[in-house]
């Protein structure tokens, strides 16, 4: 092999390694900027999540069915409320966030959210919880949950539960 060919391979490798480093470092910096503002219980100004109903009964269901229920989260505080790390108790249950008519992708046990959703003072979000018994077939009474973390120091983790009788 010629010296110029080896020199070219070395330069190319350095460019690829350097570019990879900046891509990875850039993503880490981007993600850290989306972390929610943290408040303490002592703060006079802070977000406050209001949830009037956190559990609903889907009734009787066939294993082949799918049912959903909507829950409302409202920011009654005076600082922006951030919703993040959305997950579920089972692969058969997913949650979605709906704000201003825009619906997020589904988040669940195996597809946790890496997104944040912000509610300014007085703003509401709908949390849609969908249960699909056919994903993990069972029969009888079941309880499934969707979990959402918040920057509300009084409600750092919210749980929405659906129950059903699967036949």
C-alpha cells in the first residue's frame, strides 16, 4: 500500500470518530436542556397538578377488544407544569398526552416517553389510557396503570388506573 493511501485512511477515520463524538455530545447537551425546572414544597410559586378523577372502570371486555378512557390534568399553580417519563404497568396498556387537540405517540411499559409536555397556568392536558387485553391475554378482573412524573413537588408521580372485567 502506498503512503498516501494509508494517510487518507487515517484522516478519514479521524473525521468519522470526531464527527461521531460531536453528534453524541450534541445529543446529550440537547436532552439535558429539556429537563423540567425543579420546585420544592417551600416555593411560593410552583406548578400544581389538579386531577379530579384518577381511576375509571372500563366494564366488561372481550380479550379481542380495546378500550380507552380519558383523564384530565390541569395546572392550577402559577409556574409551568411539566409532564414527563410517561410509562405503564404492562405492555397491554399505553398512555397518550393530548394538548390543544394534538395527540402524542403512545407511551407504555416498553416505549417510555423521552419527551416533556408543558402546561402553563390554567392549561389542561388529556391523558388517554388505552387497555388492549389481547396483547397479554388474561381473564377476570384486571387493574392497569399509566404513570406520569411531574415537576409539581406535591405530586411528583401521578397514576391513572383503569379496571376491567375481561371475559
